[in-house]
C-alpha cells in the first residue's frame, strides 16, 4: 500500500490505480477490523504450506513434496490452524479461502 500511495502522491491521475488502491484500502481495513489474520501474520513456511492444505496429500506426502521433515510440516500446520482459528484441515482451508489467502 505504501508503494501505491507514494506513486499516487507523485502522479495522482493514474486512471484505474486510484480506484483500485482505494478498494484495497477498504478491504484491508475490513480484514484488520475483523480480527482475522492476513497473509502478513503467517510465516514464509506457513505460506508455502497453505496451498497444499486443500490437496489430498497427507502431511507426510506434503513433507516429501517440500523436502521437509513430517515433524516440521505438522508443527507449521498446527500454527496455521491456530492463526486461522481452525480445529481441522477442512476448517483451515475454508477459513483461508474466506480470507482469500488461497484460491477457491
């Protein structure tokens, strides 16, 4: 957002960027106000795992796919569940989709 604001400060008439920046500001404010975690609340490791939550892969298969230990994956998944306020994989995927952290 800061980069967009800096750019708009120098060139305020950049067409659709003005409206898109405002829409993004509104969306950010709504997410922050809801107490929901955003992508910035997640670690890089959690963000790498997040898209794989919605697959059929087991934690062990995800670990093999990413060349990680199963323990590392389980630990990161527990952290993801906590941050997404979920108690199951299905709830975590649903919540991540609601927050637009992963595609529908």
